[in-house]
C-alpha cells in the first residue's frame, strides 16, 4: 500500500511540472498582466474581468524566476503540491484514514488537478483555498477559538480575491451555517454562529475591490461564450474525471457511483450496502456545497448572461473529491476498496498523460511559420485579438508591426470592456483597407492570423481575409497554417499576403 501511494505521488509530481504545450490565450494574457508594474495591475484587470490575487502572486514569482513557460507554470505546480497533504488531512477529518488516503491519491491523479496545476491561471489557487477553508471551518465548528475563526475569515476573503465564483461557494456555505446555527447539531451551533461572523468579516475585506468588480460585471462579462443550462452541472463533474476520453468517462462513472454511495449508501456488512433516501449526515454538507454552488452559478449566469465553464467549477473540486472518498468508505472489504481506488487512480493518471504531449494552442505553429516567411517590419494582423497574446509571446520583440481586430490595438492584451459592442462596431472592410494602406506605405507583406467560431464575431474574420484575397487587391495569398479544432484547444489559421505590384 505504501509503495503504491509513493508511486502515485511520484507520478503526480512529474505530471505537475511537465507539459510541452505553449501558453494559450488566458495563460499568456495572465503573464502579460502580471508582468506589469504592481500599481498598474488593477487597471489592466479592470479591462480583463478577473480579481487580483493570483496576478499579484505571479508578479512576484516572475520577479524571482522569470517568464519562461516552465517558470510561470511552476507557481500553480507548487500550489498543487502544497494542496496534496492538505487533501489527505481533509479526507481524514471527514471520513477517517481510508477517506484521507483516498482523497490524497484521487487529487494527486486527477486529470483536472493536473491540467490546472500546469496552467498559469488561478484555478490551482482556488483549490488550495477551498481545502484550507474546509479545514478551517471544521476546526471552527468544533472549537470556535479566535485563531480558527480568523482562519475562516481569511480564507473567505482570499477566495473572493482569487475567483468570483467563490461568491456562490461562500453564499451556499453561509446558508448551511445559518441552518446549523438554528437547527443543527447542538455541539456545532456556537461554532456555526461564530463562523458566520468570521466569514462576514472576511468578506468585508473585499469591499475595496467592489467598485472594480461592479465595473467588470457591467462591462466585461464573458462575451466569448453563452450561459449554460443545468446539464452543465453534470459536465462540470465529468471534467474532474478527465472529460471526453475513454479513461475520463470510466473515471467519471466511478465518481458518480461513489458520490451516490457517499450521499445515500450505508454498509450493512462486507457484501451489502443499503441506500438511505434520507441521505447520510456525513455526505449532506458536501453534496449541498457541490450542488448548491453549481446550481447558483448557473442561475447567476442566466441572470447576468455570464458563461459557465468547467474550470470555474474548481471551487467545488475538493468537496466533490471528499464526497467520492466518503463513498469509498461504504465498502467494508479492504480488498474491494483497494481495487476500486486503484482503477480510479490508473484511469486518472492515464487521462492526465495527454496533458504532457497535447499542445493547447496552435500559436507555436503560427509563430514558426512567421519566423520562416516574414521579414522584419512585415505586418501581422490578428482576428480576433484573442489570438494575439499566445502568438506574440513566441515572436521576437519589436520585429514585426502587429495589430488586432476589432480595436486595432497591440497583440499583448485583450480589452474585454464592452467587447461585443466593439466587435459589432468593427468593420472587416475598413480593417482590411487599413492593412493594405500599411503595406502600400512600406511595401511589406501582410500575415493574417485568424480563427472562426468565436462568439459575437460571426464571419468578420473571414471577411477580412476575403477582402485581401479579392481580385484586383494587389496581393498573392498563400495559406501557411490550417487550424484543427480536434488537435488544439485554441486552433488558428494564417494566410500570407505578398504584394504583386509596387
């Protein structure tokens, strides 16, 4: 048993620091924002739509270790490693030694955790704070001492400064605490009341950021996707198991089965498990947190026209894993538990391996083609501007003249403020004519990096390419890169336009 756990942890450590993918849009944009002077980061985030904590941490991390892919991804990797022993402790608190070891190896081998522990984004930090919040709240309920309550308040504030979906998580936890303070277990009532106050104080620390949050809510949102329906709750849980791969589907089935047992199952002996439709007391709070948070996020998204993305569900990753671990403990036979856990871990690691070799973005192919075919001073245009950060990161600084549709700004940042309105106001014809005027003035080639299928864009990017390809435009068009949505999370196309006349 000990040897198997060591092997799983060794594999987990390797997977958390080894991926060959280039930084895709969100990562490159995050690094670009974090690399700004500290006092300017809030103004960039006002146009981006995220809270500041991870960007501030990454700012200092970059100062120490640089901006290479390995350097910036090592921060979430280290955070993920710190989370592992805390997951063991949380599992042990909720279900004893068996649940503790199960939680540890399930988090260690989770394709979801591996993916976001190798991505320069805030999701690994969200997972860390949720497990810390669970541990702090557990201690505060049993022993409402000042130190435990300070920890509850601190985690609440830190979560709000890390990801806005924490509001749904904190809100449902407040509901549960209010019930415990009123009608809950007598030994928890004092701790629940004190924890409500501590959590509220922690939320008050978010007040300085509220004006920025309100501006973001009104003007940034998530214009690249549509709000989800309640089927997305199932998809979010499935994403914890690795998504649509065969191994991921197998692990998802195991997760759903164990979640059901964790909520309803009661072992009667080594061969029999009864289902209690009243639910098990041990699993109720965790199930409430998972279902309530995801349900609240969907309702909030429908109300505010905001997107639902599986990675946002990182706020309930730890509660879900703990519920799975409880489900495993319903099997009294150690051999049965070991086999089920082994299958889950193997499926998780197998689903995690593609994260090493799969490139999340086609930016590397595009940058390589530009390096081969473009000359200094040539014009690189991106449609939409969301393609710019990932490609620009891989190009020599200052070598090319770069611009983006719809706003005509540089490629390092994306201004999400009133983004859909900016796209509607953008003219593909006017943008193409602008590129032609730049080329005519300098005699330079034009390289258009574009992609289809982005929300609100329609066929505007195709319109830019077609305008430059039109008969009599004075350009010879050569397709250099063809995007493949099946191979890349962020596919791209690129066309080279060479002047045919002076």
